[in-house]
C-alpha cells in the first residue's frame, strides 16, 4: 500500500502490476499495456477540442461531426440518429465474438448555459491555468465523452479481441430535452442500436484527499421524480369576512404536514453497502452515526441528525417530499376558491408510488386537499446490481487505478439518463473523474465556473479503458 501523500497517478506502477499478472499467467486482467504517458497528448487534444465546441442545447451535431470524423478516419463506422438535425446522436459499434451481450458506453454532448461574466476565462476556451482545464462541460460531461472516444480508438488500433460488442453512444439533449431528442428518442425508436447488458456513463466520481484518491463513487441507483400538485379548494369571498374553509389556510396546513413528514426509511443493497463502507473511512463520530442507521434500534436518532446536518444522506434513505412552488390568490381582498402547491417528490427506486400517495393523503388528512400526480419525467428503474460482472470489474479497476481507495456504490438523489436504460433492463453504472471536495463543491457540474484538474482526465481515461477491457476483452 502506498503512503497517503503519494500522487494518485502512477503509470509505472500500473505497468509493473500488468507485467506481474501476465508473468503469473493470470489472463483475467491481462490487457495490452497502453503507454499512458505517450497517450496524454491525444487525450488532452480531444478533451480540449470537445470543450471548445460550444454544445449548448441545439448544437450537439457539431460535436457528433467532430467525433464521427475521428472514428471514421480509423475505420470505425459511425451512424447518426437525429430527430432534430441540429441535435444528432451518434452510435459506433466494435464487434465482439458475441459470447457475451454488448456493453454500451455513453456520454451526452450537450452542456448547460453560461454567464460569461462569472468566468475567469472564456467558458469555451478550455484554457489551461493553475493545473486545471477550465470550461463549460469540463466535468459535465466531456470527460466521459472524451474517455469513450479514446477507448474506441484504442480498442480499434490495438485490435483488441472482444467477447462482447462495445457500443459508443454520444447522445444529445441530456440537460434540456423537452422534445425528446436524446435518450428518449434512442430508447423508443432505435433501441436495437444501443441494446446492451451493461452500460457505463456519467453519475459517479472519485474524491481526492491529501493528494490521493480516497474514495470512488460508482452510481448504481437513482431516485425517481414523482411530483404532485396539492390542490386545496374552499368557498371564495370577501377578504373582510374570515372563513374556516379558506383554501389558503388548508393548503398551508397541508404543505406543512407533507413537508415535515418523516417518510419511512428504507435501505436497499446500494445504500446499505454505501453507509457500511462509508463508516469504514469516516471519523469515529461519523462512523458511529452511519453504523447506527443499519440498526433499527438506533436508526431514529441518526436520521434526525442527518436531516439537520447531512440532507443529501438523509434523502438517500427515503422517498423525499419537498415543497417547491405555491400558487394562489388574485387580490389582497379576495379569498380565492382554489390554491395549489407543487411537491417535488423523489421516490426510492423500488417505491410503490400509489401506496405512497395514499399514505401522504392520510398524513395531510384533509378532504379539502386533493393530491394530483404530475406527468412522470423518468420511468421507475430498478437499482443496478452489486454482484454483476460489470460492478466487480469497476471495483477492481478502481482499486488498481487508485490504490488504497474505497469503492462506494451510490444512489443519486437526482435523475439521469440511466433511468431509461435501467428501465429497459440494462445494468447501468455511473462513473466520473477525480476531484477534491473543493473542486466538486465550487467548480462542479452546472456551477458558475467548471473545471477539472488536468491529471484527472488522464487517469479517468485509463480507468474507463480498464473497465471496458475488463468486462469486454476476450478472455
Ligand atoms: Zn451530465
């Protein structure tokens, strides 16, 4: 085991491990040794150029054209699928022997908007400054896009024999897709092009502490948006005459009850393993709290603490209810006959949502208030397995690339395109490059300013290569 203060990237050590395994006759991990030091130039070039292509919604085809040119130049055929010509999706496939079902590696090409005045550099310059690459998309999602592209090129160049097809999907409209141009279009109309046993995409990360990667988060599950409107009705009338059936009073009480409702806590494979393993790398005080969650006798106090101090962890334990919008009234002297609130409900992957709404109606306990479910934006999707070949390979690759790191399966409280793939039966996993907590908090996805430490892009590409060849290369 290496000392804590050693750098987290060490290509020579990797090569030694490979040589050792090969010498031992261990075919399980024997991969051709890529010279990752030499590979840096090409990785940085494509990563920066992909950031420099401004792919705010409606411009995704520009990135697709760039990627297609590179793939075709090396003899990898690419197909595009476009509902909107400016927002194309690209699919490229390297054929395997068919012994195993395909692996899909995907990344979205679009990025969110920018406020240029908040940036120290041009947000589409991919500037190199202070050891970072700065730019919109430098985290979300161009590292995964770059890694997928490079892995395809390297698989082809090195003529890696595959047990399963490797399919690369560069998809549009992940951030903003009211027209359904991206994953919905691909899943609904071209699923045969991306049908796979496993998929790898954004939705994980690795945390750097004291100069080394301390933990690797693999996204294995996510909550499902299942929002509702609460509609309170009452008698309308003059503001000078109080009425006990005032819709606003009833709505206010209902919002308070729903918002303060401590919904039932439930652990699944992902969250149980997450808190168990998190405890092993936390301070004694935090560890005691995470362990307390696993014991019904002590879970209550631990949950109360998390509700106050770690709301993200609290949310992973339950279907959550968060009031987000209110709408009522037309004048200061008018009692409205109707008032409504929106609740952003995020359901656990295995929630029975109709039963949940019934329970919520009992909590609100007011015949004047109706619960109206809003249209679902994502399908319910089961968590991906922790005992699959893909997850095992991700764990082994994490430990190889980031020696000493703890691997945590994680449940995202947000939603992603993995939902649509899981709903089709894929075991879909979220991965991502390494950053410090400061980077992730202050320069993360969708932040005013986005950046990634330059060494992290190299290590991440190597990680994706390890994961892809680990699960797809011929044994
Ligand atoms: Zn993203």
